[in-house]
C-alpha cells in the first residue's frame, strides 16, 4: 500500500507522450517494477537537466516533492520504505545472484551496445526522438553535446573501441542467451496466456522488470533498428513481452 504522505508518485520519463512506451529501457523497467508491485503512479515529462542525478527516469515522491534518481536506487528506496514489495524476498541466495547477473548482463553490457547504435550509428534519428520537445536550434546543440558525452562514455567503457562486427556479435550473443532463459521459463511456466518469468518462478523478480524494459525499449526505439531486428528474431522473447504488456500495461500502445 502507498501511505498518504507518499502519494502520488510521479515518474518523469523525458517524453510528453502518454499511453505509450518510451525509448529508454530504464523508464520502462521502473514502470514495470511499479506495476508488478501494484504501486500507483503518475507520469511527467522532465528532463536530464532537471533530474537529481542528471538522467531519466527520476521520480517525485511524497507531499514534500522529494526527488529521487537512478531506477535501481528508486526501487530500493520504495522497497525499504514499504511502498513496494520486495520481489526477490522469496529467492535463495543463489537465485538472487542469478537475478543480479541477468540484470547486469543487460544494464551493464547491452545498454552500452545499444547506446552506440542509437547515438553513433543513428544519431539524427536518436536526436529527433530523444529531444523532440526541444526547439530546433537548442536541439542541435543539446544533441551534439549528448553525442559527444555518449562517445566519451563508450570509449571509457570499452564498447566504443570495438569494431562494428564485434559489437554485432556481442549483441547477438547476449540476446541468444536471453532467448534461452526465456525459452526454458516458458516451458516451465503458464500455458494459459499468463506471463512467464525469466527465473521460471510463479511471479516476477527484479530481473523481469529489467528484461521487459530492454525488450520493450528495443521494439519501440526507431534509432536502434539492428537491435529490434535481433529481438524480433526470437519469438519467445517477443511473446514474453507481449504477455506482460497484456497483463500489466493494457492501457499502453503496443509495438507493431
């Protein structure tokens, strides 16, 4: 339950479009996590410039309007204060490690491969989509600064130093692994159209919020066509996302 001094929770998504998924996997991760736990929230636009940690998503919580940034830290805070249930409470230590590894695989590897595709390979499309609310002259400048910042980050992280073929192979390897996990989970899970979960259990864990966020983000982001093609090549991965969409996001437009 959400206590009176913590409601409403506002999720700032960096996009003014409502009733639809945004391109950021971390925004959808956070929204999915809230919906898995039945936590009500509203959405706002916001921007990195106004975010407490300089990035989307961030939230505003409580009557005092406290702002929190970073999806993982937001979720942990909501669990700690009792607003959201701990989805991993029932897991064994080994299962928790497995859950953490899945999240890291996507958030610390795939994210950077996809950021390269968005901001380097398809810069103009990414700029137009990510900065749609920014007037054109400022959009050009902000986009250029964002591109340079991402390029520096990718160079330091390592993804920027790989060849195109090496990045393509790395992305394919990760999504093949995700497909294998979800294929096994589907065989062990619900056969009645209900969602199945990446660890094969009866309900979602933290990893499911991340996996769904990255799958949905890949399917809707026009600036990452190569990643979208890879994801769509795995029917079980798409089915996983479609079942979660149907149950938890019936009010949102679905990807084509």
